C-alpha cells in the first residue's frame, strides 16, 4: 500500500475557515441565536452554520441579506 494514501483523501471534506465575514459579524453579537437568525433570514440553520464556520461561502446577494437582517434586528430592538 502506498504510504501517502490517507483515509481522509477518500472524503470530500472542506476545512472550516472561521476567519470570514459572516463569522466576524456573529462574533460581534454572540447573543444572537443562529437558529432564530436563520429563520429571520429565511434560510436553513445548517446552511447559515456552514457560512459561519467558513465551510460554504455566501453569494454577494446572500451576504447582503445577512447584513440587512442584522441591521433590521437592531432597528427593531431600538424601537422596543
């Protein structure tokens, strides 16, 4: 058996990259519940988690939706 072959090479695994814009936004607001934010945005919780952990990268349209959701939530909290 070739010594360079590793079991992990048989899986399509993407290494998490926690240094991304979505992670930084959620890092500034640790009190925000990811499940509730996903519902607020209208996306699946697991997809939002993948954005946060850098496993998937949101499109520019989706990134705008995420930023707008934080902005809208902030406005709603101020109005209370």
